[in-house]
């Protein structure tokens, strides 16, 4: 069993915390994990990606080869398209619907959506609306993790356990909202 | 022992602590920063001494002092930092290293966050010291521990060469019990004073120890030779992460070779230097073709090729089989192995180029004080003839991108100061250096001494955001309020020291004041001050965390 994941977004969107949550849940499951991150200059508002590899056998490369990714998780629709060459022919793309516009020639959003939808397996999630519904507007990333969760080799209960542990120092209401955000995202992806 | 998910950098930090580290020093630089961040976090909870220093040279010198006192020390830096520390590094190799001294250098092939791709293995070879090159987070931990032992065994500093993709990748690491620190015990002073008479003896001793170091690397388990039942005619040498990318493609390679009735190539992986010459000779005995896959500049390949004609055909970065620049990855080495690209999904309009995906380069944050400072500089020089603006290393280098587009030079830490002086000496009327507060403290003070000493007509703009921002908001080595006193202490005319708040509402007033200094025919220093917005966020986060209470006791799920 192996799952290769590309995480995409714009510097500052929290891509590393998304990767960390999935990685920790996988480690808790006894899976081997390698996670390659971006630090430094490109974090300043530029395109960022992280590679996350989960497997029950040896993982050689920290980087996912092109054509090997089972899943792209993107916090931004335009960024999700940047890495489609990594997807294997049976791969899935899960993207947040909300654009992050900090460049002058941002393409028309509908064109981006239609390109995403042209893939055989793609999910676009309204992360901000669902985060609002969860009671915590900051929880958009958790909605995205929920939306990606059906494609992860980790049971949703185990993911929720990890989320709870990671937010252990926060108030109970924050934990509850994050769990709710996760569930809303998961339900949206399955709908 | 416990398995932890660690960044390569964090694995190095723990490896050092568990090896009985007494003190660690460094200067922030991507991708090395997280080593020291972890060490400082451990120090703050009772671990060994760990601190940022003014620059890499001062860090390495402090570590030498620790080693002289018989105790173990580590220095952390990015590859170009070793240029700054080259003086104590190369001379340190001549000393009789007492307490283990490990120099953890993180190279940045592909220049993710750097100005060049220099390969620190060349520095280790130049200084005649061993180099260890881990390729997994586990090796990063294990080889860091070993590096201290080797340093004490051969009495030399040891280079631990990391690269971005190892430093910034996370994986499970098993740790082993902590060794205690060395007792305080001074080294023999005759081995630590590089007066010519002593230094000659020390250099002879270093040369003499080379054979023992070579013997160590020949026997090192990471230098793995695989020749049994292999194709001995076409062989492969891998180093560092090149080995991982090779192994990633090995299943495909074996399948392709089997179809043609071929066998898996004999292979040598190298991760411990000096280069294991006998292992290389054994691998290449009877070989016709050798493929070298190494992450970084072609160190092994150059050595193999030499200058005179030879019977082997060597493939690698120097004959174009692999790209000569940029980092390796699992895809880029496939053509060298005769493998086609893996099948992948594609979107037709992206593939045929009919839809061009716009790039998203890094840029100054929204509301960044540097943005206001650059806008001020732009306005201040408006209409002036003969202007040169030299800039420096840090977030503010992003002022080179639109809408600012201000810096004309970005070279190395501190270069902005005396490049402005040089430009003025050459006849530029209005030479302006732009440097951040931390970069100024790192390498900007000594050139400013030159400028003040000669009263060159130039303006130095110091962007004081009170933090080392680019590398993730480390504290500046000295607080901001010291900057003005420091500059005045160098002898700057106090009338030409300005301290301005970098704020949009001050734009025009500040620009007018700055313009006056730019027109002044002597040295001016203008400090633009405002806290970095990332630093504000970080500060607020820390304050909030201090107030928060733990929760989440009774929730289900896995531990």
C-alpha cells in the first residue's frame, strides 16, 4: 500500500499544517511517512508545494515522481492545476474553491474550474462556507482535509483523534469546530 | 527506541544533543535554520547551550573555543555561510581538534532560497577533512552522532553536508540513548597556535592523517558496494540523494533491463568522504561505462574524468547526461537510466500550451514595511541622474520584483554597503546601499567602517524590521535601539543619521528627508524602522499560547 500526495497552495495559506496533520495521522496508523516541505523565500506569497508519501514499505525518495501522485490536495484552484503532471492516471484532485488573488493576470475562475472538472476524478470544495458553518472561519484547511479524507488510507475516526491531539492546548470549542469542519468537508466530497 | 517524525534538520539537532553536545552556534539560513531552532528549543527546556550568532564566522569561532576546552560543539549554516566562515574552517582543519567539532552545512541545489548552488563537499575536500552526506532522516541522526566521534578520532572538524530536500523533509527517526558531555579538558596549546613554526607541523600532521581518514571511508557502511550478480560492464555511482532517486526508479530499471536480457548494474553509493578510492576501483574494474548520479556539483565525476584520456566512458553532469545545474529529482534522472517518463494525467490545454498558467513568484507580504521603504526610496530618487541602488540578502531582495523594481545588485551578505561605496568611487553621483538590520549586523559593519573612514558620498539605508524575517523570524542578534549607537560609534556625523518610521502616511515627508541625505556629499545612514508583520503575528501567537489552557482530555481516537 502506498499513497503519494501533492499538497499545493500559496505561501502563508497553511499548507504545512495540512501536511503535518495527515502525516501525523499516518504515523499514528503505523505507516511510514516522508514529507517534503517548502521553507524560506518561496513562502512569501509565492506558489508552494509539499510532497507527502505514505506507505507500508520503504519510501526511497522524499519527492513524489511525476505520474505517481494518487492525490493532489490544493488550497487554491489555480495552484491545483500547476501540479497535474504529478497525478497518476487513476489519481484524484481535491481543491478548495476559493481563489487567492495576489497576481495581476489571475485567469477567469470558471475556466480554472472547468479545467479541474475535466479531470476524471476531481472535487472542488467550498472550504470557506463550510468553515463558517462549522463555527470557525479559520477552519477552512480542516474542511479541505475532510474533503481529501475519503482518498486517504486512514479511517476518519483516526483522523479525528489526531486532530484532537494536535489542538489539545486549545479551548474545547475550537476542537469541536475543527472536528465539525472535518466532517463537513468529508461529507461534501462524498456528495 | 522511540520513533519520531523529524525534519532532516531536526534529526541533526537531536543527533548532536544525543552525542553529548555542549554548545551549538549558527546563523539562520535556508535550508539549515531548523537545526538551530530545534537546538534552541531544547536549550530553553534545559538542553545544551544553543544560540544564534552575528554570522557564521563568529559561530564557528565560538565552536572552536568549545572544542579547545575539550567539549563537543556544532555549527549550523547554509552553504554560502561556509564562505563567510571559510577562514576559521580551513584553519580549524590544522588544529588538534579536542572536543568533537561538527559543521552542519545545508546546501541548496536548485537555489530554492539561495544565490548559488555551491557544493560543500568541495570545501571539505579542500580543507582535507571528512564529510558525511546523509540521505535519510535516520542517517541524518546517526551520521551526526558519528561525526562527533570521527572528529575526535582524527582530531579534525567534520563537515555534515545536508541538502534542501533532506533538511526540509520529514520522516520517522529512531533515536538512541544520550551520551554524556565530555569533561572540561583543555587541548595542547602547541596544536592550537598557528604560528608558522607550529602550523607547518600541524599541516604535516593533517596530511599524515589522510591515510587513516581514507581507510575509515573505505570501510564505512554507507559507502555500499553492490557487485555480486550485477552487470559489471555498465556500472553506477550514486552520492547523497542521487542514491534515493536511483532507488526510486530501480524497479522500473530492472524491469526494462530484464526485458532486454540485461542485469541490474553494479553500483557504489557514497555518503562518507574522503572518496573511497578502492571501492571506486573495484566497482569500475572491467567496466566500460560509468554513470555518476550525484546531488550537487560533479565532485566524483570530475575526479573520475581527470585530465588525461582514459578507457572508461563516463556519464554524468559534465557530458550532459544529467542536467549540469538545478537539483536532481526522481524524474530528471530517468532519461539517464534509459527510462521514459511515467504515464501521468494531463489537461490538454495545459499540455499543448493553449492555456498558460500564470506564475506566482514570491513577493513582499501585504503591508510589509519594506514595501513602504522602497516606495520612499523610489520617490526620493525621482528625477535624479546617476543613481545606483545596491541591495542585499533578505526579504527585501523581493523589492527587485514589481511593483517596486528598485535594487540593481544583490550579491552576498553585506555586499550592498561597499558596492555602493565602490560605485561612488567609480563616479556614480548618488550611490545608495539598502540592507536589513540583521544582514547589517552580520556583514555590514566592517564595510561601513571603510565608507566612513573615506567619507565616501553615499547613503546607507538600513531597513530595521527588528527581526530576521526571511528565515522565519529569528530574533536579531542585537536589539534595534543599538543600531544608531553602533553607527555613531563608528564615527558617522550625527547630523547625517536619520531614523524614520517606514509608514505609508509618512511617504512624502520621509522621501524628502531621504533625498536630502542622498544629495549630501558624504556618508549618510538612514534607518527605516517598523516591525515585520510576520514578527507581529508570531509575537501575538506566542503571547496567546502562554495564556491558553490545555483541553481535550476526554475525546476518543488514537493516541
